[in-house]
C-alpha cells in the first residue's frame, strides 16, 4: 500500500516536516491551538518566510514562489502530517480571490496590501437571514455615487463569514438585477454594514453574519466583471476544497501512525493490542481508508494542475472522500485509544471536532455527491 510521490513533492514534504520539527514544535509547546496569540502566528510566519515556505502560495509574477495545485497539496498534506496544529500557519494565506484585481488601481489598493500582509479579507458567500427573519439574495443595484454612474448599493445578508470579525474587507457575492452576479469588496466598517453576533464552531473557528443596508460600493471595488461573480466564487471554493482535502489526508495519516504506536505499545493485558485480530481489522480499515483518500487527492491535484475539464468533479470527490475518511479514522482511533482520547484537549478529541466540521465546510458531503452524480449522468458510463 505504499504511495510514492514524485521526487520534487517528496523532497518538499521531507523539508517541511524537518522545518516543523526543528523550528515550530519548540516554540508552540503548551500553546492553545484554538486560540494562538497573534505574536506566535507572526513568529511562525517569520521563520517560514526565512526558510522559503511562506510565499509558496503567492504567484511568481507577484514575487512569490508560485506553487501550483500539486505543490500546495503536498505542502498542506505534510503540514497536517506533522501533527502540530500550529503548522497550518507555515503557509501564507495567499491572494485568494483578490487576485481578480485586474487594473493598476485595484492592484495597488486591494491586491498588494493583501500580499504584504497589511490587509485581510473574508469571503462572504452564504446567504443568511436578516434580523427581521426575511431572506433573499444579496442585491447590488446600479447607482450613481459621487458622479460615478457605475457604482452599486448593496443590501442583503451573509452568514458564516469565517474570520469576518477581524478582517478589513468583505468580498461579497451579490446579484446585480438583470445582469448576473458580481464580486464586490466592501469595507467591513463602511456605513450600512452591521456585524451580527459572532459564533464559534465546535472546531474552534469563528464566524459572523453581516447585514448590508444600501451600502455604497464604488465601481473600483468590483472584482472582474458583472456576470462572472458566481463562477469566479466557485473557482475559489474549488481551490479551498482541494486544500481541505489535503489537510484531511495529512491528518488521517498522522492519526493512523499515532494509533499504530498506541496499539503496538505496552498494554495492561500483557501483550500489545495489535495482537488482537479485532484491533488489526480496525487498524486495517484506517490504513486502507487513508490510502484510498490519498490516491483520490493526488489525482484531483494533477487534474487541477493540468486544468482538465473534469478537475472540478475530481476535487469535489477528493474533498468528500478525504473529509469522510478523516472522520472515520479519528473515530476508530479514539475507540482504540480508549477513554483518555475523550478528554478535552487530547489531540484526538480536538481533531474529532475538526473532522466533524470539515464534512460540512466548503460543501457538505451530500452536495458533493450530487456534483459527482451529475457529472456521470451527463458524460455517461465512460465517466466512471
């Protein structure tokens, strides 16, 4: 069941694992992974930048290392495999959807501040209920603003905006009547923007709803063109799904390795748990499940690297398989570790909550199954 990576990816993973062990593990020992201090995150970023990893996600044209889907997938898998929950801060956030800034003014005002780490942006995609319990798609109505005939007035509500409470900007998907969807960059503290009550998910992440009441947005804050907002948003979600799949596979591999150490170690019965056939069967399920998810992950990464027409479907399948694999793997590991793994703060307890959340984040399993089914129905049996 050995899975052999290409030499460049294997070397990258080896270097990252060594970096985390030598540079990150010593400075994060004892810190709370669900509430890391800002200073600690900055120190991790500083060390990562010095080691040449932090800029992997930044395009070469913008002064970064320009890692493609293969490289980023391998990097994220390795960081999760390290077992250090702080390792996710080794890679910079990258420009994300803000890379759609396509003129000199937008690049100077929106894109470059993100690259320099001076500004942050949160993605506001999911529609939400307003306080008066009315629901409707967020609307961006054409309006003349300070002599600019191409401005917009935005009204609506977005929910589950991860990191929105601490971001400078919100990248909002809004419907422009009779024209299609648009991506608009809105200042979080602009007039007419109201933040709702922030909630914390079981995995420790925080999310906020935001309400928009005739928020004035100049044309200079439109990313791309009106009409391509939703397709562009889905491309961004597709990248996020591949990243989540890589995280899940890396964590599943770490859990499997940790569990093997546990069952091969001393036990009060006098012989290792691994001598029991029932334990062997559970462990074999973990190993095979992880192997299958990893295979799907790298096939999806290769398809995305080559920009194949089926890449979106393969990424959807990889995210679905990897997130479900992680949840099953952690659940089985807890069963083999016993009661100690149920204690608050145990790595498996924390990862169990994370894995449950990831079955919904960036597209729930049920939705991703429909994506795969539609692809096969449209393309016939050859798509299997």
